[in-house]
């Protein structure tokens, strides 16, 4: 089953309590090929100040990350308009090609951002759905992965990282 690329919408409530759409957000890498199953762009969103991260947990990766590996798109508010700044991908640990059983990591399943720190989850990454949580920090305007966390005992099917909570 093929699905269309997703979208996220920005709304603002006016002084009369009525909500109005301000902007429709899409990303720069929509899937339009044979291995498109719907990128699920917009199923996770986190905002901190003038930065918004939007997950696309079904986004097609590449020959390294695999189909439905997922991605997170970083938007910055610039003069009242949200503009895409960066794309975050899961760790390219091993080559994965279309049709591989290692695809479907769902990177971007959930996101939590606060200031210059963000957490991105990938609950289905790993041989048996162990899951992983990625920690990013923004340095000089660029989000850089600092560390990733996995279940300490390495047991399968934990789906570690289904939810990201507020960063302390």
C-alpha cells in the first residue's frame, strides 16, 4: 500500500479565540518512488522557542538507512515563517537496501526538544525491535548526534524509545 507524503500545520488563535491556519509544512525529501508507504511526516512534533522538530517515522532512507528508516526535519522560525534547516537520520550502522528485513526503524517515532538539546526515538531499530534513543545537541546552529541509548541487557522486542519525555 502506497501512501502520500505527510504534512504538518501551524495554527494561531486570535484574540477572539478563533484558530487560523498560518502555514502548511512539508519536507524537502518526499518519497515518490516504488518503496513509498507514506512517510508519516507530522506524526511527532516538538517545539522549543523558534525551533520545531517534525518526525517522519516512515520516511524512506537511502541505501545505508533503508526503507521506512525514518527521519526528523528541523524547522526554524524566520520572520514569522517556519523554514526547514536540517534533516536528521538514524545511525548508518550497516548497509541496508530496499527489501531488507532491517528496514522500518521508525526513527522520529517521538521527539522531545528543549533549548539546544533534543531526544529522538527509534523504537523498532535493532535485530528484534530492541529500540534506541538518540541524544542531539545544537552547536553553532547545527544539530549533532551526541549519543544513543539502547537497553542495557540487549534483549529483543523491548521497543525501547516508544516515547520521549521532557528533557531534564
